[in-house]
């Protein structure tokens, strides 16, 4: 995706901050992230559980149902700041302009209604069409997402579909109003591997057909490498690295990204005894010591320079990261990191 | 569907048969009780007792007695009371049925509406002061015993304030629906409310906890993400899925109440319903009436459960094909 689309992005998130007031103080789930999604672009957001990737996208649509949650920053979508809209105005956007697909298709559909009912409900929430017309569109949509015998299946209940088919129903529902942005929150995590590939392929086909932008949230670097134009890597509610997919996959800059890449099984023939794992545990978001690179406690290259939090620096065109390591030494350091991890795991094996 | 209904009808017959046998056995196996002595009255001589036994067929083997009684109940339909000789049992039950049905159905309508409103409002306004207020109201409703609440209501409406603001309240007792909807409803208004308060409290709490649980489900987040309004999310998604539990509870309670569990309300408000009839027959050790009442009650419990099963299938597609 060329940078010209970034000039007028579809979604422009600026300094988004999501915090939860708890008994032990304020917890920043998302700590000032900024990014854009261009028209027709597929943006992958990667990170471990608790890195703030889902929360940031839920907060964009005002879907965090927690009275102790504070969302700050700006979310400019088609020239409007979504965070300033009230619930009624947001409803106009939800489902119509920005649609979501959630992780677990088993629980995303209300069990007592048919697939067609779910899709019709969404269409009729945004367009004045008859029940009959909405039903007919539901059949077309189910057909488009590859559900065989859609005319009959439109009257099936969620429990009568398999997991993969259910996710197709959810995707059909999400696409029913031709949204300009589709947020897919771990859409394949709950599915088995062969189905995962099918769903990703479906998303890719639909994206080229409908031209929607997609934000793909995942913890799986493999999924990101198959789908995205651009990738954000999040850690502890902050951006660790951002860049075009090709550049980021070929030359990852941030030590955290190295760790994530190391967790992909190699497919070039070398068999590893054990997959590399990032030592330590994900950062506890309620840890008060936040004025530092949050990854430094797990990073083999941490030093005093990691405090305070280094800013995002653009190294090559569109490829940024937040790390103090000298840019020109990164390839060598990455190699070092890989070998250390391998010997460590070799020793423990 | 018809096969399902047929199976259930067969099962219901078996249940009714088993219950009639049980009642019979319990009646005769109760230690220290001689039905003949009850009928004959205090200090009856041995001769009188023997005479009573003979004329009531109590000297026959128990299975013969069972057969005779069932024949009188279901075929000849002229079963008579032990205690009150000549009083036929079936007309008594037939007279009591509309009283109990009127009381329970009316109360059920009130408590279901109240519980729905309370449960939905408590869920909609959870996190605000409305929710705990409704919860506390529910607990108060559950904690007021019917016999106490009924007496207080009577004291206020029939005695203390009867000459002033409650002058419109008619005297206690039942007025048939055939005498007009107005008088019928007016006579039953306070019994309805009294009975409904208890159940509304229980149902509102159950519904609220079900709905609050449902509101944390993924499909609610999905529904919101579709851009539909919060009330629609609440009513069409959360309430709809929560109704399943309420319906099964309702089937049990409704069946039991129709079957005579509304006894306390009937006694307090002077209604000659099934509960009162059953209670009196138990007091008098009047086997034919007990038997008729228990069979009637069992029939309605079974019927209510059958209706609940149908409602279940309608509410929850997942049980339809089982």
C-alpha cells in the first residue's frame, strides 16, 4: 500500500489512551497509541494477550461496557471524531460504517435466532427495507461467504452450524451494510487450522471484492504475514513497532518483534527441538513503573537507556520502532538474540 | 410434535396412576389412624365400627377398595365423601376449580408483568441507584409471608380504612366471572396482589441475575457492534435468552399453585378453592375428597409442565430436535 493513501486515511487514531480505574489505582490498557488505516488497506495489529489490541479497537466504537473506563485521544473516522459522538450517533457508525467480527463464533450469535434473523436485524437497523428484502439479502450474503445451500441455511440456528460456518455467518452479518472498515478481532483464533486458512482466504477475497479496509487483530504473526499490508506490534498498551508488512517481516527492528518472529515455526526445512519463547511474562498493566520501555524487563539488551520510554522513530520509509538500540546494529543483535535463545532452550531441553 | 404430545400424555397417565396408588397406600398405611373410627365419631362401639367398615367397604381388601373408588370417581362419577355422607366429591372439586384458577391466573399475570418490568429495569439501570432499589423491593416481596400480608391487607381494606379510602373494596369471598368481569376482578384484586408480591420478588431477582449474566455474553457485544439500540439489545437479545429459565420456574410454580399451593391465600381471603378443599379433606381424613383433589392437582402439575416443555421448544431452538 503506497503512502499516498495515508494522506487521507479512513481511520486516524491519535494518542488513544484507554484507562480503567481500579481499587489499586488507574490502569492504562492502551497508553497513547497513534496509527492510521488507509482506504482499502489491511492493517494487522499483533501482540500478546493484554497488550491492548482488542481494547483499543473496542474503544473506537464505544463498545467498552465498563463505567470505570476512560477513553482519551482522538479517533477521526471520515472526518468525525468518534470519541465525541454520543451513543445514538455512534450507532449510525456501528455496523454500518465500521463492522466487527469477534474471536469466538460459538458465542457471537444469540442462540435463539436464525442466521437470517441476525443478518436482517443488522440490515434493518441501518436501512429502511422490508423484512422480505432483508431476508433475500441475507441469502445472497450467506452465499457470498461460501455457505452451501444458503436458501435453506438462512433459516438455521447458530447451534446447527459448525464453528467455521458460524464465523462465516458472522462475517456475512458484518459485511451486510457494506462497511468501509471491518475490524476482525482474532477471527481465526477459535477455529482449527484448516478452517483458519479458509476464513483468512475468505476475508481476503471479500476485501478485494467489497474494497473495505480491514483491521486484523491477532497474536499470530503467521496470520499477519498472510493478510496485512501494514503491521502494528503492540506491547503493554504501546506501539513497539509499525511498518509495511514486507519490511517488518524481513527486517524486524524491535527486540519484542524478534521474539514474536522467533515463535513462528520455520518452514525452510530446519527442524528445531523447541520453539523459541520470549522469557518472562507479559507486563502487568497495573505495574506502576511505567516510565520506561515496558519490554525492557524481558529484553536481553536492556540497559539504563531504556528509561524513560523511548519514542517511536522512523528508520526507513514508514517503518518505525521504539527502541534505543542503534539502528545499524540491529541485524547483528537480532542474530545474537536468536542464538542466545536457541542455546538457552537447547540447554534446557 | 404429535408424537411428542402423545408420549407426554401417556407419561401423564402413568404419573396419575402412580399418584393415586400412592395416596391410597399412604392413607391406609398411616399408623394410628383408623378411617372407620374417624367416620364413626368419638367413643363408637365395636359394633358401630364394624357397621361403618361394612357400609364404606373398608372391610374389603385394599385393591378392591381402590378399584371401587376409581370406578366411582372416573366411570360412575358419583364418588361420595366419607365424612359428609351423600355429598358428592366431583361437584365440590368442580366448584373449587374456578376459584383457584381465577386466583392463580390473575396473580400470575400480575407477577409476571411486575417481574419483567423490575428485571428489565434493574438490568438496564445496573450500576445506578435504580438497580439496588429494585433488588431490595424484590427481597421485601419475598420476605412478606402471604398469611401475614393477607391479614394486614384485610385489616386495612376491610376494617380500619374500609369506611374511607377503601370503601370500594367488596367483602371477602369469591364472585363468579359469570356475574361480570368487574365484580369478579374487584373481589379478587387484593388476593391477586398479595399472592403476586411474593412471586414477583422471586421472579424479578431470577430474571435480573439471568439478564445481567447475559449482558456479559459475546452476543450482546456483537449486537451492540451491529449498531442496534440499547433497548433492543436488552429486550430482543438479553431478555429473550433469559426467559428460558423464568419459564421453567413458572411452570413449576404455576402447576403447584393451581394444584392447591395457594392454600394460604385462599384461607386468608375466604376463597373456597382447591387448596382449602384439600386442606379440609385432610383435616377430616376424607379419603375420596383427598384422592380427587390430589389427582386433580397432579393433573395440573403435569399439564403445566407439558405446556412449559412446548414453550421451551418455542423459546429455545436448541431443545427442539431432542
